[in-house]
C-alpha cells in the first residue's frame, strides 16, 4: 500500500470537534476520517459521508438464503427423496416457512457480519496504522489527508486554530498489513512537536 | 415561540362532520333495515358490524396508551416531543368503551346467540365443550370482567395523562424531576401489567375468540394485540404527520418519524409471525376441531379477505417500509399508515364475521358506513383532546434529549 502524509489533530471535546469539522471541510481540506472513542451522533452527516450499503448487501444475502432454503427443500422433498409426512402434500410450503425463515436470517446475519468486517478491514492478524492511541480512550482524532498541493504548515496551524489540542504530521500506510503488532515499530518517519495556537 | 395550542382546521372539521354524517346515516339505515329486521341474519349483521368497529377502535386507541407506557418504562426520551398525540388519541378510550359496553349489553341482553353462541343456555347444557368452558364463558363473568377492564383502562389512562400535564405548570428540575419520572413509571407499570392481563390474554378470548365458541388458540390474544398495536402506531403516525403539515410540532422531525416507522415495520412482521404460527400449528396437527376455524377463511368464502389481509398487513409494510428513505418520507408513511389502519380493520372483520355470519357475509354499505361513523368519532374526540393540552411538553425532564434525537 502507499504511504501518504497526514496532518493529525487531537480534540478533547465534541463541542469543539463539530465546528472544527465544518470549518476544515469548508476550507477545502480532505478529511480522511475522524477517530472517536465512541459513536458520535451526527458526525457522519457532518463529515459528508454517504449512507452505508451494508443493508442492501444484507437484503441480497437474505434473498439468497430464502431461495437456497426453498430450492433445496423443494428439491429434496418433491424430487430427490419423496416421502409421505403425515399425509401432507409433498410440496407443503407452510411446513417449510420456519426453515426458510431461519436460512434467511442465517445468511443475512453471517453475510452482513463478514461484509462489515471486510468494509472495516477487520480480521485476525490484520494491522492498521493508529494515528493516536487516545482515539480509543478520550480523544477525538481528526486526520487530514495531504495532497501535493497541501501546505502542511498552514494545515497544522489551521487545525490548531480550530481547537485541536495536539497537532502533528504523520507518514502512514493507508491500508492494512499482516504481521505481529510491534509497539516500537516506526510507523511514521517524522513527528513534529506540539503546535499551539 | 412554539405553537402550543391546537386549533382544529376547517378541513379537519369538514372531514369529521362528513364522516359522522355518512356514518350516522348508515347507522340509522342499518338499525331500521337490519337491526329491526325480522331476519336473524340481518340482525346479526347489524350487531357484528358494531361489535367489530367498536372493539377495533377501542383497542387501537388503548394501544396508544400502551405505546406511551412502554416508552415510559423503557425510560425512552425520543417520543417526548410528540407524546401529546398518543395521549390525545388514548383520551378517546372512554367514548369507545361506552360504545363497546352498549354493544355487549345489547348482544347479551338481546340474546344475539349467532354472535356469542355461549349465551344460549340450552345449547350450552347439551354441549360438552361449551359446558366445560362455562366457568369462563358465561354472561355474568363476561360483563363483570369487561366492565372492570374498561374502567381500569379509562381510569389509569386518565391518571397517566394527568401526570403528563403536571409538567405544563413550569420547569421541573432535580429531585422534583426524579419524582415526576418515578410517578410516571409506577403508573405506566400498573397499566402495562393490567394490559397484559386484558389485551394480552383474557379480553380477546372473551370478546372475539368466543365468537367461535368451540374453538380456541393460545396465539389468539397476542395476534389481536399485535393487530391493534400496529393500528394504534399507524394512527399516531397519521396524526403526527397531519400536525406537522399544519405547522405544529416543530420539534418533531424525520428522526422521530423514522422511529415510528421502525415500530410499524417491526410489529407488522411480528403480527405476521403470529398470524403464521397460529395457522401453521393448526394446519400441521390437522385436528378437525381446530381446522374448522380456518376452513371458511382459507378455503371458503372469506378466502379473498384472508389473503388481502395478509398482503396488506405484511407484504406491503415489509417491502415498502424496509428502506430508510421510505420511513423518513411523509407521503409514503401517510400512505402506509392509512393502509394499515384499514388493513387491521379488515383483520378484525375476518375475526368477527365468519363465526357470526357464516358463509353469507356482506361487506357492504353498512360495514363501511359504520367504519365512517367510528372514524368520525375518533377524529372528533381526538381533535377535542388535542386542543385541551399544550401540544409539546416543553418542561418534561427528557425533552432536551428528545430534541437531539438522532436515528
């Protein structure tokens, strides 16, 4: 994966974060993501993220499960292994509905979990770059992706002015990698000091 | 400044009086041509129509109070901005309770044994199954339990509405707010427990299941309860959207509508679950005493109603309300809520009619006329109740939380 340059700002208050996100976006910076210790309501809207397609995937998995169950049972009970169960017709939809329902739920449940893990790049042994350890504790970490045109000093100063308590620049790999987690691994090649407004 | 005082719009009044007029004409015509008819079938049709409508409207209005209570018990805040709407709808419960009681008294005193077969003493004496059920299915117990039920629904509902008004006096803070929430919780708990003993179990057995006196199903009460609950939620949605369109309830946003939509969606599925479970167990066991209930419905003359019921109340909401966009869309929600109110009305019809009228049912001017009459009553009394209290409980301790509600 490519290594890119990021300007990272840490906020310690939601009420500062929201106007900051608005200002940063208005200024034209590209926010790669905001990492928060808990789900912050309305932040996705503020960041201009589109709705997830996870539910559409879930619907498709559910339909797959439904047709799999219906196809499989009807094939077994009307063609492959025809038996008389309590004098009911061979094709007795009512009796199959519980199983069709179960398979619908199973397919959509498992499918959506796996899709979710894929979208979040979550898997055993998969590692991703952490911009700030505080993002899992008490810090809201805003990460701005730098392009060739971005003036890094200006971006840093802008973040600090917007209320970031801690600002730094990191070179980081955008994707994921496999391996052991190494606390001392150098994840970025330069780290500037704290900039205060 | 928030618009707090509901003033009945002219169009609303026109619709209310229009429905009431149509309904009254149909009711009077029904009374003279059917109710006073020599033909017992016509008489049965008259009382069955009144029974179905009064019970349906009573139960959907009472379901609105249940909706408030479960939200209080769950310490939910999201509904606070529009809480006065289900409250106003539930204020109609006493009206429909009186209507239902009059209908019951008329059926039992007037000996309408085609509706309630078990009030016929001679038939019960020579009938093994009915004499087993005599301890439960007899006029005295029926009337006493019905009166207690209607009384408790009315009184506890009124108490909860009064508690809600307490917040109108002024800001509630600290210890006072804690006591306010606690009082609400206690009364909501009383209501919900009593609701479980009535709508959740005994009341549908007595009022509706006993029309098919020989038959029983353990799913029946839940099924009826769900039917009325979805109807009640749809009513809430309709009134919320109506008031939004008239410029009231500015704090109630799409976020709240989305959650009402989720309720309707989820409980439509639960309704279908019960609908199917009741059917499948009976279909699988194939015992004649039980299948007799589904014979006229699935294979007989009620076939069309039975399947329309399923399509309108399950297939339509699951497909239409599944997406996020449709639950946040006022037009789609209005359409679905209206469809479901009528759909569950039809559901109640297929609970009442086959047992009472047999194969010669007639879903015609009288049934729809009675529907108009009861809709008119509902609109009239809900409109009055809405005007009585401020529309937004601005001092409710959870109000701020409800404002920032986000789905």
